[in-house]
C-alpha cells in the first residue's frame, strides 16, 4: 500500500540501537512543539490497539495522549476482556487486530507472548513492558538524561541501584548503544540476565561505553552523574515480597547514598515508587530528582516511537540540479 512503511517492530532497545540518537532528537523536537502548542496531526486516520495484561498509569496515558496529539486514535483493550482471556491464541488475536488497526502495543507478563504477537501481526508491534524489557521507558530515560547533559552521554556515568529487572535490561542496551557508562549494583541473586548483558557488551564494544557490575550500592554511586532505582517487588513478583525486601535491604537511594555521587548528580525513578523502600521522600521530592521530567518524557518518547514506526522514511533526494541551479538557469528565448 502506498505511503505505508515496511512493518517494523519495537520489542527491544536493541531493535533501534543504531538509531537511538535520531529517535531522541525527534522526541525532543516533538516535546518542543507541544510546549509551543503546535499541532502535528502526523498520524491522522491511524489507530493503535493497546493490549494491557498489567495495570498502568504512565504507559497507558502517554500512549493514549500521544495518539490524540498526533491526530490518531487509541483503543484500550484489557486482556481480561478480550477473547485472549478466554483461550483465543495470541496468533489469532494478532491476525484479527491487524485487520483493524495500524499498530499494536502490548503490556504483557511474558516476553514470549510479545514475540508471538509480533510474529503473526502484519502491523508494527511495540513492547509496552514485559518480563524481559521495558524499551519505551528507556527511550524516555535517555531523553531525560540528554536534556540534563547537553554535551552528550560520553564520559558520563549512570549508577543503577536495585533489581536486575526488565528496566535494567533495556537500560543496559540503551546505555551501551549511546556510549553511556553504566555500573549496576544488585544483590548477587538478582543480577540481570547473562544473555542481555552479553548483547549489551557487544553494543558497548562499538560505542566505547563501559558496563560494570557490583553488589555494593556505595561503589556504584561513588562519583556517578546520575542514580537510577526501581521498585524491589515488580508486578508478578508479589509472591517473593519478603525474600526480596530482605535481599534489597541496604539498596535504598537516600541522602547518604546521593551524597557519594557527583555534586550535580540527579536521581531517576521510572515510577511508581514505594516510598521508604527503594527511595526516600527526601530524595524523590528533592531538588535533585528528575523523576517527574522522566515521567513527562514518556509522552514525547511514545510520540517519537509511533511516528518512526508508522510514517514512511524520507527518501534520499534524487540526483539533479539543485534549487539554486534551477533558479539561475537561463530561460530559452521565445
């Protein structure tokens, strides 16, 4: 169909590793346009299906508002209310929805289901969070850091404090892709998946980023330009609550830990926060918290992702005379 780009999915930060700088540039431009109240109805007539197995505040709202801002429409689909919840296969759901909408975002418990949906869908599929990655979150995270580091990511160091979870997986890949050094402090039993670490190391080898791992929050925080934390008990891990809270004792981002970081360091949290556990009120509500900018940037990141997946890519300019040449070319006499 004319004007429709080839299908492309965004299931992992690795899917856009080479293009992340341009994705962030586009998100920043869209943010500036919204601040000026400029309307860009670039997705007029486009529809997004949003399948959510897990509850959400930022992801759902940002996708819905993003589609509305861009002139499109979003349809929220609770998995419990779909036939998917009554035994219809992921493959059949993908094939049906592809006949109705232009893209699907899927917030799932299992990464395998997101991959299966993308396999059978004929429209782009966006991973809106699963048990392996949270790529949309990390596009927003990188945008937030880019705003605070106008000189770029190189020679900056980000410290992760807490669980080796889906957000850290995407963050490892994202940091490695843009050349940002990252040190992750996690308990030994909660380190990130080796396969993700290996993929991130391969990206880091090309960008020059440094990736390091420790069990010491103090070691990670010392001299860092930013600290990032997340909840200790993610959705789906509630049965491990007591064990996790014991394991993560001492991994709280508080005034003492922030005091070990660089003087201008700021704090990131993808929210929701369990105040008094992984982060204190003093830090989350303090002047060095970037969590609220980070939450806002979910909207602008989502808009960029949707445009980049749904709009045709610009074609290279055809060879021929430049505009200046055409202006100055002599006209034939009558």
